[in-house]
């Protein structure tokens, strides 16, 4: 069955960096676009970044452009989110998502807290 498992979240000071990983299984990873979303307390879930399957074309929310980088390693069935220059407003649970077999699949999320 399809599984998406996020890791790499934690507590970091403002200006710091984290790298999130999402390990995928149960489908042909290289054939599918992948996305990172986040949900802050009391707010709706929002798209952070996405990457296409074949060309690895990327797209970012305006709020993270220039600070976050999404990438994928199809040999490892993993998508990454490198987050630099983190701000307190980046605090959220970060989710990996893909549209597979006609429906959305989500991981359980990894929490990121940016605080001094």
C-alpha cells in the first residue's frame, strides 16, 4: 500500500536550517509529482513546494521562495525539503503529499518549531 513517511522536523532557532525527508513506498515513485504542505496552528493547510516527476520542475509558495529547496532522489524513493533562514512563521506541521491512482495520499507529518 502507498506510504509516505516524513522525518527531520524539530526545534530550531530563527535563522537556522532543517532538512525534511519523505520516504515513499507502495507505488512507482519516479512516475509521480510530489509536494510538501504545511499547517500552522489555527490555520489552513497550505502548499509549500512541489516537484514534478520527470523534469523535476519545482514550484514554491511566495513565502518560502529563496529560502526553501525541494528535491527528489528517485533511486531512494525520497523527496526532500531543505529549509534555510527559518522564521518563527515557518512553525507548522509539514506534510508530504502525492496524487496517486486518482486520490491524494498524505504522510502523518513532521513538526517544525522555529523559536529562540
